[in-house]
C-alpha cells in the first residue's frame, strides 16, 4: 500500500502507541558499571575529565556497590590503581592488590552483584603499556603468563567474571587454561575481542593513570580503519574459549557491533567509553544538548546495533530513569 492508505505516523500518534510498537528496549539488566579503585581509606575523589565518576578506596566500595544493585544494575567492572608501579605490573597479580581486596569487599557487602575484573597491565606498569616491554617493544608471548597470573589472582579473590582487555594474541586461551587448571572452569571470560586504538579513551587514561610513557598502543590495539580484521579477532577469541565478546569503543564502531551480531551467537558486549561519556556531559554543560535525552538515545543506538550488554558510566543515571 501507498500513501494515503499507508500512514506510518498512525503508530506514532501517542506515547502509548509508540511504547506498544517500540522495537528496541533498554533495561537496567543491560548495563555494567565501571568503578575505579584506589589505595587508601575514605577516598572519594572526582575525576576531572569524567564528571560524576570517582576514584574510590576499597572501604567505600561496598556502599557504592549497594547503590548500583539497588538501581537494578546487575554488574560492575573494576579497574585498579596500585600504590606503586613497576616494569612487570606486579600490583596486578598481588594477592593483596587493590582489585583483589575490592572484589572481596564487594562480594561481602553485595554477594549477588556480578563482579567483573579487567585484566590488563597498563594501570600497573611504570611504562604504561599493556604487556611486558623489552627494548621499547611490547612482547606478546612473554605477557601471556602475567595476564593469566592476574586473572587467576582475581578469580581466587572471588571475581565472578574475567575480562582481558590487553589485546595480546592468545591471551584468552592462556587465561582459560590457567583458570581451568586451578579449578575455576566455571568462571566466564568476557573478552575485549575487537578493541580499537582509539582517541576516545583519553578521559579513561586520566582516570586509570594508564597513559603509555612512550609510543602508543597501535601495535596491539586495532586500526580504526579495519572491519574484517575485527571479525578475525572475535573469531579467534571465540575459538580460544571466550564466553562473551566485546567491541570497544561503541559509538564510532556501531557497524562492527552490527556485523558481529550477525556473525556470532555468543552474548555481545559494547563499551560506551570515557570519551563518548565526557563529550555528552561537556555538550550538556554548555547547554547544547539535553543530557538525559542524548544519553538514552546513545544507549539505545548501542542496543539497537546488537549489544546484549553495555559497559557505561551512564549505568546508574540510565537505570534511575528506566525505573
């Protein structure tokens, strides 16, 4: 049928009609809320580049985790800043490391909240790269043992899920084997499978104090121009044992997200990264956009493109609006 018999505006006429035929729906169940954990006590310090996001010491995490759970958000992902850094990132796999203590604190206070731990070395190394460095080169194979050691220490602390974000080749298989050998075969892996070398990470690097001291991460994170390579990356992680795969960032890579949704039947995550978050808040502060409307439109676009799970600093605000 053609106009005037077919009038698509009929089902847009009222809010109730629009709600009845809405194709994509957001829920607090879709969200994972990132938290930045720091040493010390009583620390709740605002992160300048990410308004509304804080550095939190372990003793304050329980209250924060409870607020996340009370809003209906089912999971948090933890990023840690150690007391000191070294060339091998030993704070990442220390038994009493900041993340290991954070996991225990949250699980004691809110046992049903899913606690996901980011596995990478960049926050813990004095050079700021995601693996072992030798003569200015980030070594792939030498990094795998330390990444697996980190994952195991987090699982032993009580983490519900492990999320390797380093982009070293073979790290999912190494972590899977290590977890299984130690009796953690039921701990799932959410792999940062297609992680691009993106300029959208700027605010995060301030928050995590993880900017590289030399060079950049383009030798191991993906070239923003490549799409087919993302499918190869995801395929390899699936074959190595990933239970959930992730595309990062989200907004500039919605095409990758959509293609991954068509290609793979695993749960698919997307990271609504720090730069995406901070740009919206900066524009809202200027009065150029409506924060709540743009926030929700952004999250819906990520869900519509195919994400089952969305890592987002908007998780609490969006969950409060969704009720």
